[in-house]
């Protein structure tokens, strides 16, 4: 028998994802600010690209959270 679809804590889970992703984003930015002269251009670009994806993820999570709030 399938479990019922319980979405009662989806907003909380989405907020946790937002918070966690934002922390990772800030840590990566701090790392770049502190060690930019010590790392290769390739590593800088990789970190910046990952942060771009993190920003997109945060936007997605926020949109999903708003959608869940409307239910």
C-alpha cells in the first residue's frame, strides 16, 4: 500500500534548502575574496559557475516555496 502524499512540511524543507545553499554561496564568495590571488583562473571560474548555479537554485526554491504556500 502506498503512503499518502504528506506535503505538510514542504515549505520547511524548501527553506532549509534555501538556507543551506545560501551558506554555501557565501562561503564560496568568502573563499574567493580571501584566496583569489592563490588559486588558478580555472578554479575561480569553476567556483563562480557553481555560485551561478546556486543562485539559480535559490530562485527555484523560493518559487517552489511560494507555490507550496498557496496550497
